[in-house]
C-alpha cells in the first residue's frame, strides 16, 4: 500500500509526469529519524555553544559562582570517561576513548534503526545518548580532551564537573532504564491477569 506524494503534469507540454509512490511504512519510520535529527542538532548546538563560551570567557581551572554554596561554572578538562573515570594523558588514552566513542555511536545508530515506531521513549532516550556521545567525541577530536564546566556541590563535597553532553547521556540512560522497568512491570501484570482467568 503506497501513499501518492507527487502527481503533477508538466506545464506547457501536456505530458503527465510519473507518479512517485512511497510505502506508508517508510513514511512512518521517518518520524523516529525526525526525533533523532531534532534532538541531536539541538543538543549538539547547545553543547558546543556552551563549551565555546567557557573556552572564551573562563580560564582553565577558574570558577564563576552562580548559586553560592551549590553551583559554580568551573572550567576543567577531562581526559577520561564519564566524570573523569580512567583519566590520563597520552595518545593511547585519547585513541582508546575515541575508538570507544565511535563504537558507541555506531551501536546506538544500529539499535535506533531496529526500534519500532511505537517505542517513543526508547527513541528519545537513544537520541539523547547519541547526542551526548557525539558532543564529547567532537571535544576529543578537537581538543584531545572533554571540556567540563557544570560544578554542583554542597559544602566542600563537589560532584565531578560535567557538561551538557554528559547530562544528555545520563537523562537518556535514565529514560531507558525507566522504560525497561515499566515494560517489565506491564508484562508481569499482563501475565497475572491472563493466569487468573
């Protein structure tokens, strides 16, 4: 079953143009790619713009107080993984994290393609994780390390500094976990209902 998106006649010639039909499945699939495109472009622009501002306005290892006793903008660099895990200088570390990021990006794209159109929460969560992975990959390729600047703390206890890309990854993983948990609960309820009948 197709959907007719073009049925025109050539002006002045009177020759009927060929009808181009696109299967309705392809039109439905495009929605998840629109979500991916909008989320990725929006978050990548926000992530790179905020990092650019930090690089321009805030010297390395300097802070600007935003909310006293709770939140600073602090310019730090991260050579490791999320929240500085496995940090270390050197070309081997950089090559490792670039390779891991590329594998992660490829895997997420593959999984996104496999998702069904009705799996909206998973589509959004994978789009968020992909945006974050690409945002930090851009940093590694440009600077050899990731620019972090969001510094939350209470008294002298600081959460490791992070950025917009890290936030997108964490929110995406959180949504994914929530969706998998609620899916499991729905399946249990359905099983209980069918077993009581």
